């Protein structure tokens, strides 16, 4: 797995760990796919304890390349 500079910045800003990204890529649900600039891009979603994590990635040379990621925080009761 390769993580782009942009994705690393988002991870730091939104408190997303590499392990959460890996978990999303393995166990997440593909919710969208589209060809952009000649390559297929995917969006996967996974629900974690206090947030929903979305990872946007592509596959280059048989390796996943994370383009960006973001979260939607769940309200704690």
C-alpha cells in the first residue's frame, strides 16, 4: 500500500491511523467506482467505533495507492 502526500496530510489532520486505512481496504465496502484521468478509482467505507472512514484509492502496478481519506464522526451518547 502506498499513501499519497495528500492522504498523509488528511490522516494527520483527521486523526486517522495507517491501521484504520488498511482495515478499510481489506474489510470495507466499495461504495463507488469511476474512471478518472484514465484510471479506475474506488471509494471504500468502513464503520468504526466513533467514525465512518472513507478511503479513495486506485490500483497501480498491482498495488493499492491511497489518494485521500476522510471521516464522518459519530455522536457519542
